[in-house]
């Protein structure tokens, strides 16, 4: 049996007296697209932030055996840096800046998500949708094999939404695991598995 | 600590800062406005001032020149504090994401400190040059050191305010209150001479930097002791600011 790319065990998290996650367990293997759904405030984003390593759980463990790409719900960018500079900065962070391989990956993302014309535009000049495209692309530039995405397509138009799913399918076919938090009730057949989060546990 | 990571971050932070054109224009305009206000309002009578850094020695100086030194240190401190606060406060979440992607928080901090050093050097030199236009004897290198000292101490205080408060309104308030009371008021040696609680003035952050500038402009007194005070104060602010920022940047993995 192959080792899962992501193995989360008994994740528990409270904020004050409010129990947000109560012993959540989740595995993600190669070639899977997992959905985490639930009401507002159900703890979906908290779970993903724990999986990504941003928030420490009160109890439980997360093991990641993969290169991680993480895309938060909000587009946290540098307003006065250009799109090209963002890619350069994050390529350095991922440790791939000195290799030439990341440039074709970047160009492919720019092409597929159709924002190559904004390469020299500053982030503050971009529309909400284009900022989201950049935000998402920064999570993919190092060709991760585990991608954790929190509401990645909220600001997308329909074409970009479809492009997103093409990209997710491509990653899946290359053996990556994709974990997506979403409110979206339709397109459920695009997911390998969907976990409904309610009252801090999966249903 | 990886040099190429620091260099990339340094370059990006510098680019971000250099693109805030309006902020830079305001920073360039501020010292001439301060100096012009002094020249327009301060007289040319000779007044006695008491210098704590010269063991309380009293020296007679022209009121306008004394005021130019005083306001120069205050202007350099104010500009450096605002830039420093902005450097550390902005885009915390984006920086945190960089840490998640492989940067070490220490590399991001060092890059910011290097940018801050550039800001301090640039601000102090510019303010010093403008001061020299109004009074040539203020071109003394020690006056530059005093202004750089004020910018350093308050630059580090700005870092602390930026690290401590998540929103800029609070940090701006924290900076304005202390700089106004300290560099903009109590460090004026006219007040020091008649002050009831001199220990309070000597305990404030801008005290040593102001003394370096005054001693260099109007005496030949040794400035080493005051410089140690400058460095100690700045280092203390810096250590606390780094500790807080590092904690905010921390990720689990």
C-alpha cells in the first residue's frame, strides 16, 4: 500500500470555548481530488490552515509526504510588485530560482489562465479575478504533488472556472493530490471524494 | 541564513518601497519644511543651553542654529520611524506565505533590516545636507551621526510599533505620541536646562542621539558615550521587534 501524500489524524481545534474541529481524520493519495464542504463557520478553512501548517492543532498530527502547494482563501500578494516579480520571489522561496525549469511552468500557467499580458503589471493594478489567478499560480509554480486550495475559484469567471478544473484534472492525472474547500454544491462529480464538515466532524 | 534568499527579499522590499512615490516625495519635503519653519520663527539671539552629554556643561549658541539641530534629529527620527513601521507591518500574510513556501523568517527579517539601514542612511544624510544649507557649521560629521542615531533609534522603535500593532493607525499613533514628546519637545536643550525631572528626559529614546548632534555641532566633547546610548536603545527596540515579528511569521511545519 502506498504512503498517502497527506495523512491527518484526530485533528482537534478550539477557539476559546468554541470547538471547531473534533478529531477530524483525512488521507489524500495520488490522483485524488478531495472536496471539503460545509456551512460558513464549519471549520473548513481552519482545517486547511492546519493541513498546510499555518495553524497548530490543539491535538492530532499532520504528515505530508509531498511538495506542498497552498492557496489561501484571500489573495495575499505584494501590491507594489509585478506579476513577474511575484513569480521570481516565490521561485526563490521554493528553492527553484536557480533552475531554468520554473520559467516554462510559469509561462504555461500564464497561458492557461490567460493573464500573460499582465506580467509587468503590479498586483494592485489587477482585477480581483486576475489577482486570484496569480495567487493560485504561485501555489503551482514549483509543480507540487499535494495542492491544498481554499475556495480557489470564488473570483473566477466561468471560463476561468472551467480552466481551473482542467488544471485540477491535469494535476490529478500526473499523480498529484488536490484538496479543495468549497461551498459549491454543483460539479460534485469532479471530486474523487467529498467530506461534509459539520459540528467539527466529517459526515 | 542563505545569502541568495536574503538578496532576493532585499531587492523585492527595496522595489516595493521605491514604488511608493508619494510617500517618498512627502519624506523629501518634510525636512525642508521643518527647517524653513525654524528659520522663519527662531531668532538669532545667543542663548545658553545645558548639554547632558557634556556633564551638564553650559554653552552659548545662536537660537536658530540650536533649533536647526534639534529639528533635524526630530525630522530624521520621524521619517525613519514611519518607513520602518510600514516595512514590517505591511503584507504580513504574504510574507507568512513565503515562509510556508520555504523562506526562513530570519531571512525576511534580515532583508528588511538591510532596507531599513538604507532608509536610515539616506534619511540622515539628506536631512544633514539640508541642515547644512541653512547653517554651514552643521556640516560637521558628528551632526550627521546624531541625525543617523535619531533615525536608527526611532527606526527600530518604528519596527517595534509595526510588529506590535496589526493596523497602521495604532502604530502611527504610537510613533507620533513618543516622537512628539521626545525628539520633538523634551530633547530641546532649552527645556532641559530648566527641567525638574531631568532623569525623564535622559531616559527617552532620542536623548543620546540629540546629544551626539549637539556635542558635535557646538563643542569638541567626546561623543562615544552618547553613541553607546544610541546603539543600546536601538538594539533593545530591535530585539523586541524581531522577537514579535518572528513569532507572527512562525509556521508549524
